[in-house]
C-alpha cells in the first residue's frame, strides 16, 4: 500500500505542490537532453549515410577533444586549435574511408559494426599515446555562471550548450533534407550498390559524412570535456546516446534531438520523483526502458523511416 | 591429400546425417577432446590454466549461447552480461541457502533461471528488430545489474555487496572456492563446454535450429511457411540465456571466486562476447569457440610477447600499442574474411583436400 | 594468397608464443614485489600518480639504502586497466616471480581485491589493500592474509561525522542536521551507508543517501535533489570522472564548498583540476599529507631524479595519490623489514611478509627517520586488528594545492568494530572458515 502510494500518488502530489521545482527538473532534463543529442547526432549521421552503427563514435569524441586540448597545451590559440582538431578529424575520415569502408563495401551491418570496434581500439590507443591518459582541463571561454529566474536556477554554460546543439541540428537537418548532397547521402544509406550504379560517388560521400561526424564529435567533446575535463571517460558517453538513438530512430537527425529531449526530461523526472522509492540511480536503465516502451509502438523509433518488409 | 573424402561412402541415412560425416573431422575432433582432457592439464602450468584457459573455456560457452541467439536466430543481443549475472547470482543464492545441493545441479538450475529471465526480456523481439533490438536488450543489461546491486537479498545482505563462491565438492574433489585446484576447475569448465557444444551442435541441426535459421533469414517468410515466431524467438532467447546463465555461474564459481555486479559490465563482458561470435563466425558453433580463443588469447599474447623477445616498453605505451595492433587486426581480419574464423577454417579444409597438388 | 599469409602468420604466432612462454629467468637474491597498475583507461588519471609513487619509493629504497637491509627490491608493473579480468591475469603472471614469489600484493581496485581475498591464503601472498577493498578484512581472526590499515571506509565515515560535530561545535549540535551521502552506485560506493545510518540514529542526524550511476558523467538529477533538500553537509564516495562532475555541479548550484567533503578516493588533484576555480574550498578525507614539503620528497628528488625537481613534478610528485602510493610502498617495505627482523636478511616469502605485516609497528621515530614525520600517523598492527583504527585527516583545496584543515581525528571504534566483526563472522560462516584465536 505504501509502495503503491509512493509510486502512483505521492510523486504527483509532490509535483502539484511545488510546480516551480518541477519546472526546474524539466528544464534540467532538457539541458541534459541536448547534451545527449550532441553525441547521438554523430551516430545518426554515419548510420544514415553508410549504414554503419559506429561503435567508435565515443572514441572519436575523445580523440577530437584530446587533439583540441593537446594543441592548446602546445600554445595554440583557440581558433587555431579548433582548426587543427577539425583537420585531424577530416584526415581521420579519409583514412577510415581508404583503409576500412572501401574494402568492406556491401557487407552486412554487423560486420561493419565490428570493423568500427577495431577502429575504436585504434583510436583509444593512438589518442592516449599522443596525448597521455591524464585528465586535462578544457576552457573554451564559454561563460559558466548561475543565475535564478523566478526560483529556477539557470546556468549560462548549459544555455550555450543548448543553443549550440539546436543550431547544429537545424543546420544538419536542412542540409540532409534540401541539398543534392543530402539526397545522395540518403540514397547511399539505402543500398550501396544501387547508389553506385546511379552514379553517386560513394567514396566522396563517405569522406564527407565521416568528416561531418568528426566535427560533431568535436563539438560534443568540447561540451562534455568542459564539464568533466578531457579524459578517457569521454568514451563512455556513447552509452548515454544509445537510448536517444533508438527512441529517435537511427536515421533521423531531428529524431536525435527530440529523442534526446524526451530521454533527458524522462530520466530526470523519474530519478527525482520516483528514484527515492526504488533506491536511486534508476536513470541508467530507465532511459532504456523508456525507449523500449516507445519502440513497442513504433519499432523504427519516433522519426525513423518505416520498415517495409516484403517476402 | 590429408583431407580427401573420396571413398567414404554413406550407406544409410543415419550415416549421411552424422554430425561429422567425414572421417577426418571425426578423428580431428576426437583428438582435440582427448588432448584437452589428457594433455593440456599436465602440460599447462597454473598461470596458463587459471589466467588464460579457464576464462577462455567459460567465455566460449557463453559465446555459444549468444551465437545460438544472434548467429542462428538472428536476434542481436547486448544483454549477455546480464543473463550471465542472473546465473551467477542464482547459483550464489542456491549454494548459500541450500548447502547440500550438488553444485553441478545448482549450475544447471541457474541456467534455467537465466532462461526464464531471458524469455521476459526476449518478448520485445517480436516487435523490434536489428540494431533497435540490440539497444533494447541493453535495458535488460542495465536493469538487471542495477537490481542485483540494489536489492540486498541477492547478495544475502552482506555489507560488502559482493558474492563469494563457497567451497563445494563433486565426487569428493573440491571444485569451487579457493581450495579448488586449477586442474579441477579446468576439468569442470572443459566438461561444461564440451557437453554444451555437442548439445548446441545437435540443436541447430534439428527442427529447432532450422526454424531459427528460417526466422533469421526472413521472419515474415518463415511465418508464412508455418513457423511460429513467438515460440521460436522465445525459445532462442531461453536456450541462449540458459547457456549464458550456466557460463555466468561458472564465471564466478569456477573462475573468479568472488565478484560484484561490475564483473558483468557491458563493456567488459557483453560486448567482448559479441566480438567473439562476429570474429569467430556467426552461425557456427566451432566459430564461437575459435572467436573466444582469439578475443581472450590475443591480448594476452600481445602483452607477453614483446618482453619475451627483449622489447621492454613503458607499461602504458605498450598497452596503447597493443590496443592499436588489436584494433588493426580486427579490421584487417574482417577485410580478409568477413565471415569469421569459422569460414577460414572451412577454406583451410578445402585447401587441405588438394594439397600439395592443387590444380 | 591472402589466406596463406594469414594462416602462416597465425601459425608462426602460436609457435612463437608457446616457445617463448616456457622460458624461465634466473633470479638473484632479490625481494620481488608485483605492481598491478592502471596507467590507461578511464581511471588512468588516478592510476598514474599511484603507480609513480610506488615506483619512485621502491627505487629510492634501492638507491639510498641499497635495498631493504641490503636485499634489493625488484618490481614489475602489469597493466590492469582497472579491469578485474586483466587483474587476475596480472596476478597469476606475477605471483611466482622472483626467488620467493610475490611478497605482497597491492591490488588497487575493489574488484581485484575481492577476487584475490579467497586466493591469498592458498597462494600464500598477503594482500595490503590500504584504505580500500573489503572493510571487514580488518578482523584479522577471519581474514588472516588481508590487511587494510591505517583505516577503513567505515572508520572514515565515522571520522567524517566526528569532523562535522567539531565544525558545528559539539556532538549535541548534530541533532537535526541534514547530511547527504552522495555515492557511486557500486559495492565500493555503498560501503559508508551502513555506518552513516547507524551514526545518524545515534546522533539524530537527518541522513539522505543519494546514488549516482556509473560512470557518473551526468548528475543533474542528483544535484536538483540536493538543491531542493538543502543539506548542511555532503559526504561523497565517488570515483573517477564522477568526482570532478560532482564538484563542478556543486559549484554551479552555489553549494558552500567547505561543507562538501569527499572520501579519500574523491580528493585527488585530478578530481579538482577540471572544475577550475569552482573547486576552491572543497574538502576531502585523507590519511597522509599532500604536497612535497617532507624529507622523503627531497630524498626522492636527489636519489631518483638526480636533483631534477621539475622532472619529479612532471611525474606527479606531491599529488595526493602519488603520496598515497608512496605511503603504501613504505608500509610494504617496513613490513618486509619487520619480517627480516625475525627471519634474517634474505628475500622473504609471502608467509614471512604476512607475519611482518601483522607485527608491523611504525612508530613516530620510525617515520622521522624515513623523512615522513607528520606526513602520516604511526601504525601498529595486531593479530586481531588489521585496520589499527588509524586517524583520519581532512584536507582542503585552496585553488592550487591541498592543505590540512583539521587535526588527526580518530574514528569511532565503538560503533565500527562491532559491525566489522559481525560481517566477518558472516563471511566465515558462508565460507566455512574457523576464526583463529588471537
């Protein structure tokens, strides 16, 4: 009885009791959601264009952030360091296409997935050889102050992250929807051989899309790295992006952002209001359960392309 | 010339449908098993058994389990670690609360418990497919580990939150707990792997296995020819989880001895087992074992090789180089042979048939 | 063609590994100490200074004193990545090296420690898990081979409550105070919960337990709850990236940092540096000093780095975890020395070192001679008590360095010891161990 009360009654009374705090929880969730989307976006881009579930996305985030910090430690100003990091990610895209994807054209998804696992090991090793395994402080000059509006606490860093995330998603969504390049990307995602046969330059597309994903990884690395320092744990944020991915759909750029927001708000509300009843730290699995619940109704994710099967 | 099947005539259906229809295969497998029982425990020292071979055997059993689900039935799962944890914790609860229970029986019951949990978390597979399902099984991974960590009942409320394998005997020989010798542990895990592999091999040749493959190749078509997706998919989840559950119980009881939920972590257990079956070959029992060998032995080889030939690098630099080489090997491997070690093995046999006089 | 190269390559590799692995090296009369380190992976920022501290202290003993009573120390690092599986492999590889095998092992990971506890007696390798691992191993009657002096998590939690009472102005002031325990959701993180709950009951503290999921990069939900609950004090049992994120979040909700106290695994330089200026005022427990102001550091600079202090600093000298590795190495070395006092000046076996650990008595005069006066507290181990109930110190980060901010506070043994004994008794019962008489 007490348990039922704690699950079905008390949290709602609590919400009604202090709507300001509830609003704060929701806003906090939205902010975290944007941070998840930033990581999820990288996955979506690559999956969309090459049908590869890129396990190495987390390692790419780490690698990009390490390059940036490494360049700054050597005395490069921020703009130069950004350019260098971007350049390295583009070079990586070329290397991946040349040495990996080109040789695995038209293989099954799971084989390509496994290949990115190999890439993941390489990046983790190379990143640490080049820049060490220590934690590094990253300060890109974004303001980090807190202020209260109507009892709700805002943080300027979170706000800028949200703004950057939103801007990036909008740009990418428009790019995919309305440019010839975007259309070509979508064609490649459907079928490598068919795309080749209608004259789409597969190699160029892949280089472009991995470069864009590298740039997204850099932004995600900056945002997460500024929060917790640039260190190996950045690799693990990929796990935070997975529920976002399945909820939003592997193939949808807007899906990544909407999924991120839903997961962010959902897990924060669950943790704050229901967490204590279950003993806390439920957000880890709750995000997956939430995504799973959505999938039962839409097996391709909220915005994913509908799966049509024919015999 | 070593692998010629010319002259081997099958005169009955039974012979034609034998697990290994070719005599060389039979001899080879028999030699491997006899060698594993009679030679390895005496040739290998404690380091080899305890640190290399036993974990390889146990993980190979789990890999067979996952291969049944992913390779044969086509359902990608990342919840392997969680199903193993179910087996381990069930076994811990049983052995500590019913001290007289035979430990091998406890292992098998743990497998059944894991199968039950597997069925529950397999339910979404009826609706969700491919990578979506893979990520959905992560819900099982995170939820189950959270539960075992949170609810004290699972670890008998001890303040340390860990489970420790109590000493148990089989035929008068201690096989679990700290006093068990490496050889005893080795024989237990080897026997479980051999029996598990034989059962799995026969399972996939029969009606169940064929219906799994039909579902894997195209579930709608399979449904049309009269295979029930519900039963078939759940059966795959149940049997796969059974294997994983037994492997999980062995993992703690026969190998680690003591652990917390972290031992079944996603990145340390679930993913590596998936790597094993991809590298080894999806849809191959032999491949699961070879993949497990590759993923467990290769890093150990890479760690120990350079110091042996006189190259002494700083610990961290060597580890990083190892990662790069290991990653590079995976990619190179997939490029050479995307279908895994099992396929490579097959090619080797074809070559051996003609060697040394190929056309 | 491709196939053939691959096949031959694999075959060559197999032959090479089997041939090479069977080689055995010859050893001189040296004392071998295995080192399980993690210089890579997610916890490397903590692992690197610890490993350097160990390495430099052993080197110092060899160079300055010519070894322990003339017996040189040899050590070998093995990378575990903080991963239990690789830890097992490392342990098995190193446990029989040297003329007498591994003399003692410092696992430096909760998972590896738990895994080694049942094995220690069988293999005859004592475990020194200094301030981590299994708390109830403090009961030497059940855990003959495991040592966790100078203090355990439970003692630490009680010392924290004592510290709060001192800050608030007396034990009676604790009544009604809100204390929040922010912990890593793992066996390690939960350690302090039981002690804090018992103490909360005794002193009328309002205690809240708040878990953070591994790895802890995202803690918005927890800090929202904290903002709402407005606790008077926060105690944190964190690890790795969780610590720096928590400190950053605390700063961003303007929580008074001097009321935010970490345990001794949540108070290293790597934890506060990423948070920048926001971390100023943050406190943490410790059982040794931070910085380079002691005689032993000078010795290390002179003997290990040839007087090059900049290079020593580059190797993390003076960081909290470097100093911890050094203290840990010192205790190991002194235990071996104690054992030599009984068994003679030759390489000690694991069993002999175990005796040395159990009869270890590091006095003030000892510490002074080692250049560690005031750096850490004297320790006297006994057969029944492997923890010694050593005192805990609280240090504070001033934005650039850690400094002591309290007296040495002895833990509340009257509440901790019975808990330890009951847990040890339960372990003994489950694993059919008969506690020895002390």
